[in-house]
């Protein structure tokens, strides 16, 4: 995250919320890497919301 982005976010959120945001971003990034590495197949309904799971 750039310093400029951090400063803009800091005008709205306190330090605790900013650290929580970084943790959330890191967690989702970690999960995405694990899913990609494990070769998990994405269900069709996720890539095409018109297809509902059965």
C-alpha cells in the first residue's frame, strides 16, 4: 500500500481499523495463493452467476 493511499485511508479510519484492513487483505491473499497452489476448481456458478448450484 502506498503512503498516499495510507494517508487517504487514515483520514477516515483509525489506526486499529487500518491494521485490521491490512490483516484482512493479507488473509484473503494467503487463501487465494493456497487455493491456486492446490489447484482448486472454481464452480461454474461462481464464474457465471446465471448457473445456480444444484
